[in-house]
């Protein structure tokens, strides 16, 4: 039985970790950390857990926690983990960080986009970027996993095979992303009130969203060169789900665009054996509802012969595959369990 | 391994049966019946099932189906099962009916409220009303289960302990119910279009909804006498969930109203050991979100000293405990499995 | 041209006052009061007003304001107006208060339900309860209007004719109310975040909501005796709208229930000439969407012969007829304008 | 008083025409045409109109109608008007067509994208493309107006100034559009049911949506050359509103990108005096909620120095400025009324 502790257990990603881990046969949650609700019963914060969780929320004491568990999940604001992580902790247990603290290898880029000083850059190098379908081999044996962002996971997986195989002109890549509101977190802000979000859609963070450099770095590795993209997130009136629509000019071969079949074969090459990435049938566009509550990413594409572009689409549940689900997937990899353990969640419809 | 067949697999309740049974370790679905989608891949109708279900939809041939499976679930319109059920079928397999065909013992009341002739009244008597928390003992060994309606399950369980113990004046009982839109089914009707339901709430079927006699019959058994109530359903802009708010005048004892503690003790007496009925803490009102995707019913109450009434509240997911979940719970009872098998679904929030 | 000032212009009711007054040909808004946004452009708080309102938000200085305008609307928290109102102010201009400060004649009941001391009880007597369809004659010539609550307006108007005519047993009256989320205000609270409200319905303030005594007092006047009711509000995932479903036992005459036609005639007697109260056709249930954005109240009823009860239903837009619209209607009465001036807003559908 | 007739009065655009024209002081609606609801009271189809409209729905007899009115609005399916329009009709009254029949000058492109034969191509040339802010001068004196599509209006107005001034590389233009569900019409289809749309977002019509050639044609006129773009619409769970996010590479001048101020000046040049196009303040992204129920289009842009692209954004209400509102604006132009008559609708928030 793996003993797990969660720091930031009362945010939406933390709550989803609890939901998933309660159904994971090899895990026992030993610590529900929540600075905001110390000593309050966890099930009084998330009443869906009534009768399922009897524990009270504990302080975010990661040093103490490290002595009691095998793995720590940190679902905390940017900068928290970087401020408290020590070699001592990493010697005692695995750490899976759902924040951005160790996702970006170049600390200057991190500090520039996040606007905060990185307090423990010495761990950046050893941290593995936990996008399981791409980095699972590198993840095995690691102590520290930087769990990818929600937009990032969706954006990268949707374009990855084509970038990796050099089929698109990466200078033309544009990612138009749409997210449900749980991605904005559980903080009490006017802009996230029901009446402000409902019956409304808007872009935000245009040309400045923090997931941009994360996408660029990872797709850059795939391309073997630096990439700069446009990434535009939008807030959609729904609880869960991210949809990305990506545009890029296809590279021609002998003056001809690749065919549907050729592109499909490339997607299948990378994802044909992946349980959690589903390449949809021809003509079917991904919808967030079809992956809700599950760890799936649905992807597909359309070639536009007129403009020579490919439109790639991807959908996932932002707090499952985009956060807690992928974190558990990473835990499974770290502990040598079958990757889908506890993650065989059937999407809920409607 | 229990072999199961579903007739009406492409309605919302049918789809939910598939979702739940896919996670049930002792069941294998052998037949996805859907008159509307014969020969179409099931996962093309419900794309959340892509890669999870490879089968195509089959005709609603219940006689053929009965030979191949151990249990048949019928998630079909009123009158369908009554029109095709035979002794032959019941000799071959268990039948769990999610429609209303065998719920009401008095066939005249059925015919009056549903406006159709009952084609096989000879099976009404043997059918058990499958409200598990109340009738589980009677269900064991049965061949035919009349799975309760969604409003009904919620309405009955919320008031049952007080009715059974004679604590309320049943002539004053009023049930004001609110339901998500999946309860209206997947038929293409203007009134259920997104734009008609969204940003809107209305009552419907006032003083004439078909779940009324079902509630009256079952609560009448509990009271030991005939009961007539007012039941008013409302359509709420959300996918899932039923909330009932019930009003009744408390019977006084020696001129005094019962106390909170006395009423709480009665609820605990009936539900203290029930896994799927959660009596909430004092002052906490049930919310549909806390049970979404799960088989739970959350109940609670408030005593109004001023008016002498008790306000009882109950919440469930209309297509889980209100349909498919309870059907699986009944299946577990019929086949001698632990009642919660395959139903340990943690509610999803948000 | 009537010069108007608004205190609390940046709450939802305040914003709606601005929307309505901008379309009122006889009114000019001179003061956008908002303690939270002093010196900020109003159109930066409500960007729908961009290019329409150039003013900046001013402090809540009611004494200064009284010198500059003909009418002051206070859309402020309970207790604010009671704390600052003076005879001096009332001598200078009309005051229409959207808070509860002067709605309840018995100051002890106010203090008990609101839990605050009333700072200027000397004005309670002169304040008129501004439910226009009932009190318009009393309103003419007044200086101070207590604009009714949203739930209250809907609850009272729906039952008023039957209470007034003694057709129902008022001891049996139960009001089950459902409200959109704008009724909860624009304060940043976790419970009102999109993800907490969306896909959810719950009761709140059960047997303790502050609109209860207001309904009881006004219906008591109509009945000519004290009334105690059960009032249960519910939070519905939509922006605007209140629906009430009211239950009462009909008084029999010579052992017989009144007929549909008799009840209809009573509703028509009271509302037949009212522009803003629409008694719907037989069998049609009110829906909040049909009154959205308008000053209408739609009402109707169903008689249940089985139980001897009548189910009355009413729907309005909580921030129009339930707040800002009725406030403007009261202003029109105070200033001798046709009552519908500026209020001929056609409901928006969908 | 202008006498108006509406054909297709019971679709969402038709209903909105009624809402707007009821508030237009110079118009009287004489004919509510609706093939689906002949002889039914209009207010029984749209109950928001109860007491406001007493008429019954009439047949779609455009020849008869033309004799009785000054202007006909056709809010009908593609091909309807083309099938019935005659010179006779155009001699008798103005026709404003909300369908696509006369929007595209090249009949072959129309027939190719719409998949139907055009029955009256002889009127295409004389029809004016009624995008008021661009073509108002050409509209004056015309008999037939092709009222632009909802996506089209938003897409064109958002990019028009930059295309017209040659500031962007039009070969790089990509339009990612998001629409509320009223754009899908009021037809009873499973895909538009509440439960299918709610909590979901998807792209559709990828590289094949019919508004593509319309955008290309009009922007092509502005550019003075043929343009091919990618246009991707998405379905968003809300009733009203379209948001477009457009991407294009900025043309450099002397190796330098234009500045914010330069681009802003161009937008102001075209829209500074336009009542219904609002260029927002720097850094403010358009939101559909801020224009809901109104005839406004809100636009803004962000320059991304890193990629050399500009991200342009636009928002409107798809059934006001995207359909009925613009149709009335065109009517005002045709009849020499001030363009904003009847259209001074303040956006509704929340």
C-alpha cells in the first residue's frame, strides 16, 4: 500500500486527486494538507466526500509529511514547493508537483513568465517533465516529477506526432484553447462568480499566458529546435474540460500535401498503443463532454487543401488528465504499477 | 461472470448502465439493444465509449436475448416490456425493468395515469418494487424487478422514516421536486433544446405527473394507509440531479413537537447502516452536485417551530440512484453479490 | 428631466437600475455611487456600459447627493440607509430604498430576522411598501419608498388575490421558491463561484430566510389577520429569474371546491388591467425565461381536485420586477409619470 | 409608420426581429409568417410575447404579403427566398433577407458551399451585402438587402480596418470562432438538446463551414485581391453570443512591426464614429456578455512582438447584430431613418 500525502488538498485539483486515489486499490491517503482549512473536516469542505473521508485538514508541513508517506502530491500555488523543497525530503519520498515550479528547465524563462524568483533552482535539472505518453521512460526511477499544466498537456499531445515527424512548419503553429472554469481555481474572485462566467466567453492572457513557454519548450524538444507559438486561452461557461484547436501549415513533399491517411498513420504510430490518447475516426471532432471525468485525451485533425493548413484538435478533462489523473499516472510509473491503475474511469455522459 | 443484456441502451439511462457495468468486475455486457441505432457502433452513438465498447447496436429482440444472458435491463418507454414479456423469458433470465410497467400494483391506476392499456398484468403481482433500502429482502430470489422512478426514489427515501414511524401527518405531505434535464430523455423535442432549457426554470405536470401514484403507493405501504400527496416536478438547467423539498406537519406528542435529536434518531435508525443513503450533519442542506455521478442519496431536514412543519430534503443523481445505479444495485441483490459492487463511484465535484 | 442618484450602483441591482434608467426618457443619472470603486470609471466596472456611461464612481455621500438630485435609489446592504437617512435628506429629495431597511413595520421583527439594530426607526411608519400593483395609491406623494424584495414581490403577487378574497386557508400556505444566482449579489464568495453553482441546486435559509416576515406581513394585511408560512428558497444555476410554487388548501363553499373559472375570475379581477402582471392561459405554467429582462410577473394556478389544494405559480426577473424595475415603477408613481415609462422592456428569448 | 412582414417569424432570429420591432417607434408588424405554426397564436409559440402580440401565425405567402407591407424580412432556410422572389415583389416592397441566398456574388461558389441550386440568380447582382458599417452608402435606395451572417459580421468587422489598410498578411489570416447555441436554430435535433450542449465545447464544420466564402469575399473586396482563410466555428454552452479570435502576421514597415498606437489609430479611423462598433480600451478583451441583447460589436487586439502576429478579437450578439438587429439597421438605412432607431438596446448584464 502506497502512503500518499496531498498538499493543497482543498483546491479543485486536490479534490480530484482525492476522488481518484479513493478508487485506487494500492493507495492510502494519509495527509490532507490545506492551509486554508486546518483542523476542519475534509468532508466539510468537499461534501461529496461525506462518509468517504473522515480526516481533518492538516497544515502544509512538508518536512513532517515526508517522513510519513511514500509520495507527496503538491497541488499548490506557483512558488510554494520551490520554497520548501529540500534534498532531505526527496531522500524520504517521491514528490509529484502539480504546480509549474519545476516544469521549465531555463530558470530565467520561469522567472520572467511567472514573475517570481525561483527559490530552489538546484532541483530543476533532476525533475522530469511528467507528460507520461512522451516521457514515461525518463520518469522511472525519478524522485521529482513536474506534472504538466492542463492547457499544456492538451496542446502538446495534440500536435506532438506532427512536430516530432517534421510534418508541419512550426513557425506557423497557433494554439487556440478553450477551458472550463475549474481551471481558474477555487479562489473567491468576482471574475469567477457564476453570473460573470455564465452565458459568456472571453479570451484572456492573450500573448502572455504562462503555459506558453511550457508548450514551446516541450514541442521544441520534439522539433529539435526552438519554437515560438501563439497560445490564446479562453474561458468557457462549463465546469470541466479543455479543447484546443491548433493551426499549422503542412510541409509539402514533392510539392504535395500529405494525405489524410499519411497523417493518420503518424498519429497511430505514436498513440495507437496508448490507452489514454484516443485518435478519433475520420471526420469526428473531439468534444470535452466525451472525456469528462476520465483520463482520456481525444485528438483528431482536418486537412484543408485550400489553405494548405492542418487543423488539429484535442480534448481532455483539465482536472483529470490535465492535473490529478496525470499525477496519478505518474505515480503509477514511479512505483512500477500498471499505468492505468485507478484511472480506468469511464467518461460520464451526459 | 454475469452476462447482461440491455434493451434501450442508447437512452441516457441505458448509457449510464453501460458506464456502470463497464466498471463492474462481475458483469459482461453481451447485448446493446437499440431500435433507433440498429447495426450502428455503440461508440458512434456515445463517443465517450470510443475504444471501450466495440459492439454494434442490436434489435430489441428480447426472446432471443433471454437465451443468451443472465439478466436483461430494459430502459425502454412505458408499455414496451409489458407488451413483450413472457413466462418463457422469465424462466430463462432475470429482468430488471427501468420503465414504470410493473411498479404500480393496481393496474387501473397504472392505466389511468399512463393512458395506455397494460398488456401483461399477470406479472405485476410477482414483480418486486426495487427500492433497495426498503425492499431488499423481498427482492432476493425474484425474477422481475420494477426499478423505481427517479423522482420516486428520491421522494420516498426522503420521507420514508418519518412516514413509517408515524411522525408526520401524511395528509399534509407536499413534494416539490427539481430535476436536471437528462430526466426528459434523449428524444429530439423543441422543449428540451439547449436554448429553451438554459437560463430557465418551470414547473410541469402539475397535479398530474406519473410518478405521483408511485410515491403514494409506496408511502402508503409505509404508513399502513392510503396517502394522497401533491407532487410538483420542475425542470432545472443542469444535466443531472434531483432535489426534493418535502413539507409536512409534524404530529405532536403530548402537545409538543419532536426535537431535532428525536427526528435525527429516526433517520439514523433507518439509514445509519445504509451505504447509499447519507443523513447529513445538522444544518447542512443536500445539494445535487455532491452526489453527481454516484449512487448516493443525501437527505436532511429542518424543523420549523413556528409553523409546526418539517422540511425534508433529498438529493440524488437521477440516472444513477434514480435509474441505472439502482438497477445495478438490484442486480447485485438478485445475484447474491455485495450490494455496492460496481457502485463505489465517488461523487464528482465540481 | 428627473435627476437621479444611485447609491450602490455597482451591485447587480444597481447595474440594472443604470440599464433601465438609460432608456428612460425623463431621467438623467447624476451620481453613480459605489464605495468599492470610488474614482473608477463606471464603464470599467460594467463594461457593457462602455461608450454609454462616461461617469466615474463617486462616494456614498447621501447628504451631498440629496442636494443635487430629485430622487435617490439606494441599492445597498441592509442597515446602510437606516444609518444615514435624515429628515433633511427627505426634505430635499425622494428616496427609494432597494434594501430591507423600511419594509417591515415592526422594528422588533426586523431586528430579530436581520440581526442588526435599526438606526432610524422614526422613518419606518412613513415609508410605503412599494409593491406597486397593491400600494400604488398609498405611494403617491410619499417621500420614502421601501422597495420590496425579489422573492417577496413574486411570492405576494402570486397568492395575493386568493388571500385577499379569502379563498385559501392561509394556515396551509407554503412557498417553495427558486432563484437565479444574481440574487446572491456580486460579492466574491466561494459558494457563488461558477463551479460551485453550475450543475447544482440546493435549498438554503430553510425556515430562516429574511424574506419570510416580509411576505407574512404583507399577506397578513391582505388576509386581515396574522399569517405564518413556510418559505424555502433554492439556488438555481441561471443568472436571472425567480419562480415560486405555492401550495394552499382551498376553502370550500357549500362543501365544494371553487372551479377553475371562479379562481381565474379572481385573478382577472386583480390583474386584468395590470400591465406588468400577466395571468397566463389555462394549463400554461410560468417560466422565468419568458420574463427575462422585463418587468413582468407571470402567474397561473392549477387546482388539484384530489387533495383539495391549489398550486399557484409565479415568475419574474429578480433584478427587474424584483428590484430595479419595480424601483423605477415606484419612481414613475412618485413623479406622476405613466407607470410603464422606461419599463416597456420586451422579455428576451432565448 | 412602416408596415413590416416577417417570414420565418418563429425561428430564433424571427423572434428577435419581433422583440426589436415591438420597440421600434416607426414600425408596425403586419404579418407573422411561420409555415410550422400556421393559425397558432404567435404568443403561444413565444410566450414572452404574451399580451404583447395578439396575432396568429400566417402562411409564408410572400406574394400576398408584398402587397400589404413596406418591407419584408425573410428569416428562412437557405434557398427559400431564392425560390419565391420575383420582380413583382421587389417592385412592391423592400426585402431584407436574413438567409444566405443573395450574399455571395459568385453563384457557383454559393451552389458549391450550400449544395443547392440557386433559383433566382438574376437578383444576386442588385442585392447589396448589408454590412452596415461598410456598405451603408451602397444600401441606400436598394430594394434587396442580403443581411450578413452572424459569424461573418463578427469576423469581418474585427479584421476589416487592418485588411483594408494592408497592415496584415492576408494569407496568414485564421479565424477561430465561438458561438452560442441559438445560432444552431430552433429545429428539434438530438445534437442541440440541452444535455448534449451543456458542459461541452466542440469544433464543427472544420474547413467546410458555409460562412467561409462569405468572409473571404467581403475581406477580399477590402484587400483588393482574393483571400483564402481558415475559419473554424465552435459550439459553446450559452444561448447567445459570438466571439472571434483572429490571427494574422503583421506586415512590417522598414523591418519594424507597427505599434499599438498605430493599429489603434487605424481601428479608430474606421470605427471612431460608429455607434455600434466599440473599440475597447488597451488590454481589455471583448466578452460576449457585454454585448448581450444589444446591437454592439466589441473589438480589440493584442500585438505579439515575439511572433510578429496580431491577435484580433470581436464579440457580438449573434441574433442581434448577427441577425435581427443588423436587419433593422438596414431597414433604417433603406427608409432614411436614423440608423440607431429602435436599436438603442443597452446590453444586459448579468
